[in-house]
């Protein structure tokens, strides 16, 4: 069952009657918070056999500086810090936020301390996350912000987002959270540690809302250009702003290696498990774009290996099992009044038996009518002469992940009519759709 009117109205924050038992959408309060940036948290493997790229840095009396790109403007911000996969309390001695300058440097006149329940320091119990107090610092969509953590204790990173596609920084021993120059930040890494969200406060006339893109490494932007924000959700955010849709954030909840049906020691909880938190739990979410399944198809055929085996469980899946998983997510989204759009699984030069599963899933998506709409990423990226392969100019080189041009083509494949937020106002549209 589809909800075409719901799919449009939830993005416009209009009020319409829903099916029996569903929550009724109501007008937003005068000011409200909407997610502007996020990175889905995942566990750091504690396996001593883990290779270096699966290990997060151990910190001891240093300052961590991380750069994020908001996708929605607001008059104030708040940060979300996660110790979801921690085994002990996470203590941070101080947090600052500022507009980015170059590298690790920040714009001095924008540097603000961030407080938590009025205090500078914070302690987050294992398994928990914490929202900061509001920071009266305006945020501009598409303009980078820098967040610094002073870490006074020795602690192993246990909660991170592994693939940031962004260079972040660690300073030499000491508290450099208020240092604007960035000169002390000589150590570099390409993950996000503990920081998993930035929300912005928007006014009553702005009708701010969030679109969550969720999936695996293709949504996470694997093999896109470092420090360039060339993931397809980044390209989509720029496209929406160019179309005048300034009140829609695009949040990236992709995790590289993620699967729909099974957890991984390296690639996060299954999407079925994390969907409620990482997608439906985002402030202001009104719609979701889902692209997942290629790792479910592939990992079952990867032989086990000693040491850290990121591909366990080695379970072969069927198209019917994947479809059942999608239907579960669709039901979850609709129960929360959130539209959900399905993305067809992209070409990956698969062997014939695996390609048959991909084709069966895509055929169901295109004809099944279960999603509120379908985005044909497969058609956007495939080589017409060899439909099981990526078009060469859209191939990053590994025959699975798109190039920057391929990610741009994916953003271009999203029908704007799915996401249109232009006038008439939310109230006016609500009157029209009653």
C-alpha cells in the first residue's frame, strides 16, 4: 500500500488524517529543531587482530577537531555526542564549535563554548548519547563547521563513524579547543569520533524538515574525493538548494559495509536494527531514501578468513528475504508518518547467480508499489551495453562504488517532485489536500 498524498504532505508538515492507529501530524511549535548534519555511529572493533584501518585512535590528554558540513541553515545549533558502543563512561573536558577556516583553523570571531546542562565538561554513560545546550551561533547550509573536544583522560575510541571522507585532526597534548589557528593540530585521521549529529533551530515560517538518506558505502560516499563532499547526498543537498528548497536538510545515515538483514563486527548493526534510531529518530525527519542490499547479496559468498572477519555472518540471502526486509522498513516509516523512497540496487559486476538476486529485487521495487516512490539508481549508473556493470565514467575503479561523476548522477536521478517544498505554504497545501 502506498501513501502518495502522505509522501508529499509529510515533507510539507501539513496536517492530514492518517490511517487508523497512526499518529496525527500536527502543526510544529513556533521554533523547532531539525537535523542539519549527521554521521551514523558504529562500533570500533576491539579485536586485536584488526588491521590498522579498522582501529580508531587511542586518545590521552589531547584535543580532537572534526569538520562537518551542515545542510540546513538555522539561527542556533546543538550537538549530539554518542557513547553508544562505549564500554565505560565517556568524559569530555570541554567542547567548542566555530565556523571553519582552512584545515584545522577556525574563524576566531565565531568560536563558541558548548555547554551541557550549563556545564563545560560532560560524562556520557556507556550506551548513551547526549544533546548539548543550544549555542547561539548561526549556521549556514553548505558552510563547514568545526567541533573540538578536549579529551583529558586516556581512552580508547569505541564509537565512531569509520568512513568520513573528511580529514579531521588531533592536537598535541593539551587543551587546544579554543585555539583558532589550528597550528597544534598535526595528527590527522579520516573518521568521526563520538560526534554523530548537529541540529539547527529554525523559525515558524521556515517549515524546516529533514530527508534522511540511509544505506551502505554507496550512500556513505566510499571512494569519493577526500575533503570535497562529493557523496551523492551532498550533491543532492546542493541540487535542492539550487532549486530553492532551502528548508530541507539532507542527512547521511550511510555506513560502509552495512547490510539490511545482518549485523557486522565492522560495518554496524543491520539496517533493520538501526532504522528507528538512525532514520526515524532524526529531528524533523519527513522522508527517507533507502539504498541497501548489495552487501547482503555479496557477503554470503565471501569465504570465512582468520583474524577479524568483517563479513560474518556468511549467510546467503534470497530476493524474497530482502523484499521482506524492505517491507518491514516501509511499515516502520509509515507508522511514524514518514515517506520512504526505495533506491534500486546499483550494478556491481556480479556473477550470474548474485546478479539474478539484484535483478529480482529491482524488478519488485519498480513494479511492487510498496514504496512511496522509486529512485532508479540502477538505470542512472549502468552501462547500456553491459547492464550488470557501471558505466565506465561512473566507476571509481573497483566496479562497485561510483566515481564523483557517478555520485552526481545518482543525485540527479532523484525526482524533485518527490521532495518539492516550494510555495504554497504548508497551511495552504493542507487546505488543498483535505
